[in-house]
C-alpha cells in the first residue's frame, strides 16, 4: 500500500527533486559570481552529507568529498550543524579555521557554505567556490544574502516535495545531478526552410544575423541571402539546390560572407530533403542550417601550424582537442588520447602530482605551470582554466632542468627526480582520503575518539554501512566500538584468542593481510559455521610497530566489488588507524594512572560538621593527559571548619606534587589553630621554600557555625560566590593578597562577614568560569545565574548542576575544583519551664 498521500510516484519525486537541485545550484553560482557550486543533502541515516548536485565542478573531480560526515570539521558540515553561513575569503582563512579541508585541498580558493532548510527541518547544505585573489574580500553582504535566499528556496521546494510524500533523501550510492554552467560561444547556427521551386526561404533570427540582416529586413527570398555572399561563392550557393535534389542533402558546403571592415567569414551550409512523394520524387524543400564558426576554423588552422603542443581539456580533464605537434611531442595517437585523461593514457603522467596540478587549476581557476619527465626529455606544461575546462600548452624544457626536479613541480622551483624515485601511481582522490583521515586522527586523543573518527571518516569514504573495531587485550580480541551491527553478530568474535585463526577477525590479524569478502555466498563458503548480516565485508588487521593492535570490520548492505584503488586505500588507512589506536590506548593508560594520582591527593571524604553541609567536586580538563594542581578541602578545627580551594599553576606531575604538599601544609596550620591570614602566610613561605618556582592561588574561609561568622583570606584567587536564603546571589568583593610564591613577606588581609542561615557559599577555581575564546566576565555571569536559579534542596545535585555545562564544553582546557558549603545552624534546645 502506498504511503504517498497525493499519489506522487518515486520517479516523479526524484525528477522534481533533481530539477529543484539543478535550478538552485545554478542560481547560487549566478548570484555569487562563483565558478562552481554544489548541494549536499543529508543521508537517510542522518550521519552523512551526500553530494546531490554540482555546477561548474564535475562530481568526479570532488573525489573523496562526495560524502562528508555530519560532525566533521568541514565548512558544509559546519553550516548544516550550526544553521549559519560559513564564509571563507581565501586559503589563509580556510587553513586557520578548517585545517583538514586545507590539507586535502591545498589550493587558493574562497568558499561560502549555507544551510538548506525550511522551518525547523534542515535538508543539507549549499556551497559555492570562487578564485581567491590577493587582497580579495570574498562575497559581498548582498551576494551572501542572495546565496542564503537561493538555499532557502531550495529548502521550501524540498519541504513541499516531502509533504507530498516524495522521497527526497540520499544514500551512499546517490548519483549527483551535474549542471553545466552556461558558456559563451563564437559559433552560431541559423535554421532555414528553402522552397527550391519558388526560391522562398523561411529563416530564423540567427540565420539573418549570420548574413548581416535584421529579421525585419529579410524579405524571405533566397536571392536576398545570396546577395550577401562573396560573388565567387554565389554560383555554389545556387548549385546547392541542384545538389540537394540529386543527392537528397547538402553536407558542409563552405561559403564566404564579406565583412564590412574587409575580409570575410566562412560559413557552412548543411541540409536535406526531408520527405519524398508517393511517386518517388523529392519534395522541393531543403531544410537545414547554416553554421558560423566565427574565427574558430582559422584559429584551429593557425594552431595546427605551430610547433608547440596545444590541447584542450573538458571539466573532467578529458582531452577534447590536441594539435599535431602535441601528438608528436607526446608520441601518442589521436584516437588513443581523445576523450580520455592524459594521466590515464600516458604511463609517465600517472604520477598523482600531475593530476594534482590539473585539480589545482580547476578548483582555484588560476593558471598553473609544471614540469613533467617524458621518457626522453623534460617537458613544460601550462594550463589556463575557465568555467568550461582549460586550454593547455606543452613544449620541451627550454633550458636544463635543475638537479632534483620533482614531478609536477613549477618550472622555476624544479629540482631533480629520477623515475625510480616516483611513487606507485595512485588515484588522487585516494590520497586525499588518506590525508583527511590522517589529519582527523591527529586530533583524536582517546581510544573512543579514534573510533569515532574512524566511523565518521571511513564509512563515507568507502560507502560502508557498518563498522566494528576490536583491540587485543591479553592476547584476546575485545570489542571496543561498533556502529550499525547487531550485538549477536559481534559477540561471536569477542574474547577469541589470537591463535584462533579459523575466524575472519583473528585470521586477518594473525596473517597481517586484509580480507575482502564480496558476497554472502563467499562468506558462507569460507566460514560456514558463522552467521552474517552484511552482503560484503572487509576485515582489516591493525598492526603498529610490528605488533597486533586490533582489527576493523567494515560491512556493506549490498554486494560490493572492491576495486584495486579501494583495496589500496583501505590497506593504507588500516596503518593510520593502528598507529592512532596504539597512541590513544597508551594515552588512556597514562591518563588513568595520572588521574589515579590526582584523586589520591584529593580528600576521599569531607567531614560532617553540625549546621554545615559540605560537598566537593573535581573535573579534569577536556584535553591533554597532564594532571593538575587544583584542590579543595574541608578541615574541622577548634575555631570552626576551614574551607579551602587552591590552584597550583601547571598541568603536570610537579604541579600535582606541589598541590599535595600545600594541602598538607594547610591542614597542619589549620589544625594548629592559626588565624586564616597566618595560614595563608605560612603556606606562602612553604611554597617558596620548596624552590620549584611555581605559583599558586588559594581562597581560605574559616566558618564558625555558631554565630555564622566567616573569616576569608584570598591569595590571588577568584572571589567567593554567596547565595543568600532568598536566592539573591553575588560575588563577594573582598580584598586579597598576591599569588602564593611571589614574595616571602607578602601581606594577606583577612575579611570578616556574617552568613545568613540557608545560605550557600561557593569556592571554585578559574576553570569553572574560563573558556577558550570567551570573556571571563561571561563565565562569571553564567555561574552566578546558574547558582541563583538552581534548586538547593540537595547540595550534591547543586554541585552536579553547576558542573554540567562546563563538563560538556569542548572549549574548556583547565581543571575545575568546586567546594559548596550550605549553612543551616542547628537550633539550640528550648529550656524546660520551671
């Protein structure tokens, strides 16, 4: 039963979607003046943006960028996630904001990406690319507004199709719509219908223009057109009628049209007699066209006379024209070269560096020159691009090539390279995928982050649907991460010893050779005892430093035939994954050890004091495996309870060790009954005596629960935050002394304040209010607002709530220590009446 409420068929919906995509991407290129545009739509599983339409840039040129993970740091993905315009003026800004993109496409271009949405639904992203110029400012505000308008109109169209029941989603195998950008051409074609008996001729406006007539000046007689021809060609024009009657057609008869300023243009007459009568005689009508190539014929003739090689490439790099000199220079036959990419035909051009030069010119729309080593000599190539393709020139190097020339290097920067030093030919798209994966893995710190990067990058790169990663632990395989598989399938490999080579996971790992299985039948023949849920598989061994690290399983829903390039790509990526996973597991182990040391230095249990509730939290930084110097403590004394929060500079073992010593010193001074100012002065001297050169901040509060009097001393630390019983919350503007470890005789003033019953006092380190690229005042306001509006029924829940936003922030790099104190004095017993 159809689920389409208005009877929209799948074919109709796809056709309407493609029309909307074509109109939108062409409109985007036109309003921005860009040379290329593209539209990416979200996949049905919402994990990947899939190229759905491209204008001015053939999908084959985009290579690895036809499928982009939604959470990847790529402009179109950022625009999709954020709903904002991502405007990159030039290559420098691209490198600064999106280094992964710049590494994979290291060319000078500017780009703008906008979301394609309607209401609350975001369908994908639209992007345009232009040639970046020195000092350029990118798109104007008006152009960016028009680009967003084009994307919004597309979003409305897609929303309307979806509401009618059309399937507008994409999958990994979606074929993108390729939209040609309109091009100007010197060639003109005029159409005519010539009555051979009467001499009447019906002509369109183009034909009139070819003969130098305005449409209203032409009287419809063939003699009028004949009069516009070179006198020597008029008999041949009239003879065309006899030729048509005799042979049924006229093929490419050349005629000359004099120009007003002198000289002439050559045109070609093509036509045929369309029908015959029942008696077999031709009807006296010649229907056809007049082709005016402008100066094209003369230009081709001139180019053919030159001794240098000239050629033309279309948008995908295929040869559309090559003069005789180029064929002689390259020693190739015309039929072997035409319609094909040069690096696919000529073995000595198979180095990816040459394809990269073509891609550089195509994407940047800037001229490119480079050297290439023919088996007999060095050649200089020059490419001049435009929206339709490019014109090329080739000639022998005019001077000796400097020693150390590299394939594809610019002539002025060349250094020598021998054929034996060249890499094995590999498709450039595969190289970009490896670069992109490598760049993404360098930012992954933990093993979990490595697994996420692999799933996000590898599945779209090779069109897979499922992924699982196993690691070796105590000589057994342990499942670390998976996406898309059922647990029942993966459990059969979990816990298997490495020696158990009769299964594909351990077999691939012990042999060190990737295992490619292209069908269910092949899997069943090789492993009849194992169930399967995918049609095709790849089992990649993860080996680093000649040691087995783990294995990666890729699964495909449909039968997948692995090309030689895909096999090479997956093999290369397995090495990157293994190295990153080994590094991440080492980090995880060291991180656990460091955090164990950190936790050992913090109090395991805070004291219970009548009338005072105390809870503490410690949150490590979001990046780096160093341990820090943040600490908190609560110390019962004869004069009340001492509350302390401190922060030793640095994120290393030295900072943690110093923190432990200062914490011990504070406890000793506080337990001995010293005044708060004397406690801080004492640990200041203690820090200087340690001689490590470290600085520290500290806030010390001595709270007497009886009268509710608090004595506060600050040493370069954040102001305490106090919430009153009515909810009013403020930072306490209290005087303070310098950081600990600066001056031995520093003075630390002591402030006294009274705390009302029902109040909450918050002591914290600066990691709670500081974030990268954010003003500290914003963090202070957020903390004050959070405490003011939070429920204070449970001090534990309150502490978790204050840390929740900080714990989820990717921009926080510092540790956090938080100590909350709730003051609720115990009422004295009511005396008995006498």
